[in-house]
C-alpha cells in the first residue's frame, strides 16, 4: 500500500489511531481488465472520486450527508455517555451539532480586532510551535508558566486534540479546532484540573461562552458520574461561578493567547472578565 | 488493505454484529451446514482471522462425533463391561475424530484476536494458526479436504491467484467454499441496501471503532466485487468443477462452491 507523502499513521497519547488516509490510498490496484458491471461503474467510480476530492475542503475532511450527520450526532452522544474515554466521540458530537453555534462564534471573531487577526493568521497551539523551555522560564503567575504547569501536572498535551472531520466549512473547521486547542488554556484560566469535576466546570463555562450543543450536553450529563459530595460542591459553588464568569467574560476565542504568555493570569482574567475561582480544592 | 485490517482487528467482531445486526452468524452457520464436515476432515480456513468459521467447524464436528459415539454405544448392547470400557478408552481422546482446522490469515493482529478468542472460549485441540497470503499459501499441494474463505476473498488483490492456490492445496475430491458479499438484483432491496451501506455503515464504523474510512472502504469494496456469475466463471477458470452458488438474503451474500475432481 503506498502511503501519501508527508503523512503517516499516528497514534496520539490517548491511544487513538489517527490515520490520515484518502480514498485513493485504500483502493487496491485493479490489474484485470475490469468486467466488473461493465465499464460504466469504472467511470462512475472515477467521477465519484473527483467529486469527493472537490468536496474535501481541508485535509481530514469527510463530507457527510445530513442523514449521516444526524446518525453521527445520535451515535456519538450515546457512545460518549457510555464510554467517557471516547474523547473522539465528544469531538464528533461537537462537529455534527455545531452548525448554528460555529458560525456565531466565527462572526464574533470577525467583528473583534484580535479575533479577526486570529482568523487571518490561524495560529495553532501544539508542542511543535510552542517554545516550552521559554514558557517554563517565565515568572510564576504568568499565563505561559501556569499553562505549562497545568500541562505537566495533569499530564496532558495540546497535541491530542482531534482534527475536525465533519465540519463542512473550512473556516468553521478552524474555529472548532481553535476552540479545542484553547480548552487547556481555559483550564488554566479557570484554575480547574482535568478530573471529572474540573472538566464539568469548564464545560459549563464553555457552554455559556460558545453555545455549542456539545458543551451544553456535556455540562448537563457530565455530572451523572460524580459522587453526591462533589455534586453538592458543583451545584452550590462551582457552577454558579462558572455561569457568572461565562456571562461576564468577553468571547474567549477573541484572545490571542500566543501573544500574551508573559501576561499574569490574574490580569488576563480581569481583562477577559473571569471572576476569581472559588477557594475550593477540586 | 493491511493497514485497514490492523486498525479494524480488535473491533472486528463487534462491528460485524452491529453492521449485519447479528445476521452474519446465521450466514456462517449456513456455510457450515452446507459443508457438512465429517470427523477426520482437514479444513483450511483462509482469511479466517478471528476464527468464526474455525470454531463453528469444531463445534459441528464435535457434535457429529458425539452422535457417532452414541450410535456405536447402542450397537455395543451385547458386549461385556470389559469390552465396552475398552472401546471407551479408545474414543476418549478423539472427541474431534482427528478433524483439524488450519486458520490462515495475512494479518498478525487478526490472528492474535483469534487466538485470544480460542483461549477464552476454550478451544484448544484441532486448531492451528498460520500467517500466510491467500495468493501464495505456505502449504504443500493436495493437502486439505475443504478450503473456505469467508468474507475474505473480496480483499485479495489477485483473486485468480487465490483461486489457483485454493485448487493447488486441495486434495482431489476436495471442496472449495466461498462466502462473500455479492450483488442484489432486486431493485428495491438494492436501493435500501445501498442506502444502509453508504449512510449507516461508515457512521457505525466511526462511532463503534472510531474509524470511518475503513468502513467506507469496506462498503466500496463490496460494490467493486464481481457478481455471482462472474465469480463462478473465475472459479471454473481455476480448474474447479461442479461450480455453483447459493444466494442468501436475495444476493446480499452468496456461497460459491466448487470441487477439485
């Protein structure tokens, strides 16, 4: 099987097999003169391939019909609930249900100077673009230092975010990608770890901020796996704070984080409008 | 094709059940009944990765063997206890009656899953697992009584070579059996089947196995595969005689059979 130049199957740290492969890679060579249903199918297939290449708006894009999207949304929602380790299902749910929220977010970005710049320059947050050593060297309390601390304490990496597959607009695909990559920064700004409780709190905040149905569902259903004590803390302190902050804050996608590593976290929080986190151990 | 099955191996069985709503089990049972193996049969199951056909073969042969033994016992009514217990000793170690199945697959991952299943389900004797390519089998000529390939021939690049190899390794009098997706001629069913295949199956692949592309490939490879009559001709070209096919579910699946005479 010939492989495409520049791409190779990769396995991310969560063990998900991410394989960038196109249809042409998967087609076995046909050495026999194809009597297969006559030549019309051969021509049909080529036409289909052409069409699909035309419809593939960005690398990794899988064009889907409305029916497929609906089935994917339902299936991924169920699977995400049954198996919380299927982060790819959460991602798929976000993509298939975001058709209203994503254009909304994109417009918010367009009408904001910093957001507009982000849309133009399309920065990506990943280990290869971040200078980890420099960020680690920044003073305590700065965004860069705290972000790296968060990554190390929780043993996560920005490179495990799923690339979008089912978003049928190239710019919106970037918007959702940006939202995913900024998620860890949300954790940092909100001071929430990556345990179940912390994730739910961040989801509440994101639900208010983005309006993505996936966040709303995650915020609503995430708590079902929490203990009663945690639920109490969640309901009485954390969620109200998350909602207040979410409402008060400006759009989190309109912040060019990569240009603000030196800025102290507290100052950035104030600027965006996030209230200081409650003094509770999560 | 190899990479497709590497990622697919672990979720293969779950996906099969979901995609066919469990009907693939019935298809495989029908194949086994058609084969009707007697104890002492040596079966080669090609592209048999996770062992579905092999396990069914063992079950079938075991039950045939049990009935054989029961019949033998009935005939022993007039023997002394001594003679009966002696014949028991003989048959005790032959619960399979010398039947054997060799599972051959080109993919290590599929074989691994198969071996694990065998252990889990308690199959130990009469089974061997061999890594090999259907186009170039690592076996001598005239070795096997039956050759099966269930849902595997579709993935072979040179089907004609696989058929030739099948002919080569079968004993004279041996039988070739192929279970594979085929063509539906009924127009209404065909449209429903296409709708299901193209709309639902890749979604199932994404949701259950996290792999849209492999299952999209699967559906497309089914469409590209030769229809019943054409496959029959190809099997005849390889030298098989008395070649015939049986449609299951109006042609969604077909069993092709041929003999080396």
